[in-house]
């Protein structure tokens, strides 16, 4: 199952918070990437400020995807929240193959 995980910072990270949490966040995110849970990732930026991240996840269920992002340090500390959106193939395109 593919899931789009849209992460939003709940507050801007101060330099002190960045020093505390990013040494944990980055390796934990990398582990999810190397395990195949995170397939792709992007940074969300608006007006020069980081707003959050977007992950394309591969998981057996929505619950598994939620557990993965909830375990990340930024989320566990309440500094980021995620909206999870299940993805599916664009099935109406099949009509083009059927000549309809």
C-alpha cells in the first residue's frame, strides 16, 4: 500500500531545538528509507521557512504507516504532525485501454 504522509511542523524549530532533535531525527528517517518504508521524501518550504516534509510511504496498512511516522522524534515530541493519505492507481485510465 502506498501512502502520502504530509508532515507539518507545529512550531518553528529554534537553533537549540534543532541541535537537540535533528541528530535523532535524521538517522531514524534514514532507517525508514533504507528499510523501504519511506520510498521518496521532500522538504516543504514556504517563503523561505521550512514547513515540514512529505514522504511517500510503502506500508502494509495505514496503522503501520502511522506507527512509523509517530515514532520519529519530531512527531514523538509533538513538534510535527502528519496527515496520511492512502494512494491508489488512477483506475479511470483503464477506460482508455478498453476503447471507451
